[in-house]
């Protein structure tokens, strides 16, 4: 019992540390999301300014091109090529945008979400192990245990953990919903299984 108490204390310390890390990671993820949104807004404003400048440049070039065509159609071949290069450069500026910073932030956010999911899964496993340790400490005569992930869409199986446990075919099973804080049990109706 003393060894279990020491192990329980260690597990509680690990759980508290994991919770602090998860909370820190969640705050960092929230801040990164805000930074990414701010960066996206800044990049959009920058892109709009670039597009407006490029449109103005295109308009100036087109006006100059029309004036040049009026002045001289025969000798304007070389000037026309230079003006076309300027038009192409202006169009390139319109098409130019800077997605690299935003994409880097999105990849970083994706990695942070994966880390947060892993930390949450680890925290859930520690909570289950802590609850199991508390259950063993409080009641050493547990005959069955649940096996499987306690997540939506997963399966839970009842496994005997003692040789003296009666066969499941001779038992009736009633499921209850218990909060993670270990509060009162809520009956799940319609889930009684008879073997």
C-alpha cells in the first residue's frame, strides 16, 4: 500500500505537470493563431497595396503606350518592346503575393495541434492510470477492468483481471457515466446487457 501510495503521488505529480504543459501549449497555440491572423491581415493589406500600385503602373504604361503610338507608329517598335516589358513587370507585380510566411505559420499551427492532441491523449492515459491506481488502492478486490480508448467512436471491452472473477456469460452489465472529477454516477438507460 505504501508503494502504491508513493506511485500514486508520482503519477499525480506527472499528471499535474502534463496538465500545466497542455495549458501552456494551448495558450501558445491561441497566441500563434492570433499572430497568424494578424500576419494574414497584414499580408492582405500589403498585397492590396501592391495590386493598387501595379494597377496604377499598368494604367500609366498603357497611357504612355497610347501616346507613343499617336506620336510615331513607324519608329516605335523598340520603344514598344520596352513598354511591353514594363507592362509584363507590372502584371507580374499584380500576380505576386507572399504566401510563404502564412504557409509557415499554418504548418507551425498544424504541428502545434498535433502536439496538443498527443498531450491530451497522454493526459487521458495518465488520468486512467491514476484512477486505476486509486481504484486498486481503495478496493483491492476488483475483478474486472475496461480495455480500450475512452473516446467517441471507440470500443470498450470488459476484461476479467482475476482468476476468481465469474464468467461474463453469467453476469448482467449496467453502464454508468462518471465525470472526470469522479463525481456522482449517471445511469445510462437502455444499456443493460444480459448474457
